[in-house]
C-alpha cells in the first residue's frame, strides 16, 4: 500500500502550532489553499484542512477583524474538515484560526494555526489573457531545456531517474531552462508560452520505463514539481516573461489526478472520485486487478449527443483515463470549489495570463461551467481554452461561451479547432482538386464558422504533443509552409508546437516520446544547438527565418487580428484567403498541387480592385497584379496592399 506523502516541510509553514507553553501533538498537517487574497469579488474561501481526526474538531473560531466562519463541513473521512471563511471585510494579514480538538485522553484543547491573507497585485479586470493578437508556443518543460544548477535527483520524490536515451522517462528539462531562453522566443516572434503541466507528478517509474514527465497526473495542486523547480521559480519565469512582452498559459487538469495524490489513498468523501469502488480491488496500486475498472471510451460525442444512452455517457465522463489517473467527480460541489479556488490562486500567486484546460468534455459539464463562470466574473478579460477533441466544427462550436447549439452555457471563451488540424493532416498528402480533396478540406471547414459565437476565440494548430508532428518522419518544407501560412493568417488564435520552426519531426507509431523529443541545444552535452543561428543547420535556419518573418509581420497587424475574412473556393488548385481592414488587404495564396498552377487575377477582383502591385511579405519583393500569377508547385504566397 502506497503511503501518503505529506510534504510538511514545503506546504505547512503556515500551520505550525502556536503553543508556547509546551509542545503538543500537532493534529493539522495541511491546509489548502496554502494562503488566500483579500479583495476578491467572491469573499468566500474554502479551507481544506487535513489532519488525523480533524473532522471531529469541536469548533473553529477566529477573532481576526472582518473574517467570519460561515460553516464547517464534516466529510466522510475523519481526516478532513472543510472550513468556509468569509473575508469580505478583512485586510491583509495573518488570521489566527483556533481549532478545538480532542487529545488522546478525550480532553478538548486549543490548536491555533496561522493563515495568511494577502493583498492582490491588481484587480481581476486588469488581468488580460491571450487573444487573436497572440501566437502561442506550446512546449514540454521536461523536453525543452535544462537550466544551470539542475538537480537530477530530488530528495523526497518517489523512485525516478532521468535518462535522455529513453523516450518515456524524464529527461531533465526545467523552468529555469525555459527562462534562460526567453530571448529565443522573442527572436522567433511568438507572444505567449503554453507549458504542459508544471505541477507535482510524484509517481514512481514503473517496470515499463514509464514516467509522468508529461505532467498530466497531478499529485499536488499547490506545488510545482520540484524536478522542474519551485513555486518561486515559476513566478520568476512569469515575471521575466512579462518584462519581455511574453505571456504564460498554464495547462490544468480537472478531469483526473495522479494515483499518488493523497485523495486516492484517503478519499475526503465517498463520491470524491468517479467509480471509487475500483480502488478496493486495486489493493493500493495503480495496476488493475479486478473487473470493476472502467476505462473511458475516449468517445466525446455522447456528451453532446441528444440521443446518447446512459451507458455511453457514463463510459465517457466517469471512466478513468488510465489506471494511473483517478477520475475526479466534478459533481461534488466541494471538490469543484477546491478546483475553482486553485485556478484563482495560481492566477494571483504567479500571474499566469491564461489557462489551457485538458480533456475538457470528459469532466462534468455543469461543474466546469460553474468554474468558467466564476473565473469570468473575477477576471472578465482573462482567457481559457478547452481541449475539445472532436473533428467536427458543430461539436466544437457547441462548447463555446454563449453558443445556441447547446442547451447549457459552458462559459468557455475559447475552444480548440481540431477540425483545422484534421483537415490539414489529410490535405498535406493530397492534390487539391475541383471538389473535396487537398485544400478544399480547409475551405469546407471554414464555411461552418457561422456556428461559432466568435471565430476569433478559436485556437487553431497543425500539431501538438498528442499528435504526430506535421512533418511525420519527413522534411516536406513546402507543405509545412502552406500549413503555417494558413495558421497565421486566418481568423484564429494560432498555436505552434515547439521545434516546428526548425522542422522537428516524429510520429507516435512506437511511442508518444517520439513526438516529444528534446529541443536540440537545450541540454548539457548537446552538440547541436538550435537556439542560435550558428548552431542551426542550413535547412533549419531557412525555416526559422521564414517563420520568424511571418510571425513578426503578424505582430500588431490589425488586418489579421481585426479584419474581415473572405475565402475563395479552390480554383485550378489554388486556394485564396483575403483579410481586409480599414482599406488594407492581405492575401494568402496557396498552390495546393505538386505542379505549376496559374492564379487568374480577375477572379479575385472583389478584393484586389484596381491594385496593380502588392508586396510579398516573406521576401520583400513586389508582385505584379496586372497579370495572372504563375505559382510554383506547393508555393505559399502572402501579399499585402
């Protein structure tokens, strides 16, 4: 049976006994959130107090001005107590909470615990999230770069090792490694960094050589994984990124936790997890031994299907993602309050600029809507994007805030465009014909933008950590340029996957680790340093320079961020999209075939008008629009006038 790791030294500086007369046995081991903030619109804060037998505390009181204790909630486990505070009239300071608890002899004694209330750095409405003016750069901290003074073996963590020769083990990247390369992102031209989860994943390596380097099995919602760094390191990364004009987007997971989270070994309530009966047969391990284990079907359609059966819906939303990731029950209101507060705490504590929510439709829709509504009320200009992995636009659109396609409002501002990803993945291997193939697939996807409440709050991408890289195992720079030209000029928030700018490739055929390779030059001993012009190969530098020019042109370009969009049905293999704003026009022109093609200028007269000359933004040369354009095979052209 795995034992609970209490992490007292890190998490409980605020819960030391205050008895000066004599030493007593401390009942309380942990309080979450570890501190809180005054001046929030919602003055209520739930304190999850953990300690042996704490549920049966006789009373909890405080005489701190402006703080009242609204209620105590006694859960099924004797080792948890929820204390709901109201801090509406309080100022920042240290609140002394007085717990009346019984000792071993049954005598009631006072255990006083300090709890810190902090001043907010700014009002919630002043926090501005990412939007269509940004370009997100997604990276995996373990695989990107290792900072100076990295510790390869952190004491107190379950058995693990760093081995860069093994694609499924930890490689040793960390937050300081990312921070030390912030100038690289500025050179490239991206504006926001989306880091895969950075919170503690304290699961041991198993016999298959598998580790939670990816971060999607949280074991502590209030602690950065010490193999990546500390909470202070995370704050420093955010601060220095902000100074350079870069935003930080935090990856969160509410659908599940890691098996080694204390909740798994000591559930606060009987319904804290979905299908908790499986734990009885697991015998304290994350390897299924019984027949009660229900894995999710990974099919998200039942969540929106008006004809969905109960069994299909249950398999989707209550089945566990994998045996090592217990499924959290967002229908439990106290659990949902815990998760909502956790989001607010990270926004206030380290200053993140956005949230990407993993496995969004797998969680309870009403619970997630409550989360989004509260975040929107506190931070109206913040932004959250939810992973909604279905490749049909109607499904994705139904999840967007205010959508009339759904009977319930999700309050989720931004959704991920898996249709864009899916259509491009097919188009890259096809010739664009007169009907359905090739770039027609993109045209036929964008025609459904009328389903979205706001297409500018849709995040598009060509690959990520869960897919094959766009290049597969090849090096087709022409098709990659077409994909990137589209990604950066359509009405979408674009997201890049790390290494695309230097043509990193790989597929998931053998292991996910092959699409999550180390960024060259990010680790000691690398003989290939792609962070510098001198270290890149000729092909890498050509792609980096091409994309960097495109990204810097996009920065602050209102034609792209605010302009209207007109698309033309692919004709003679050529697909054209025009963006227009206040008399300015940008046109993306793609030859979707492997043979030369002619663009008949007169067909596009409604956007070209009488213009005779336009600038090629990628070369600086001028294009003659008084005659038809001759396009090379798979050529990408972006012009402005």
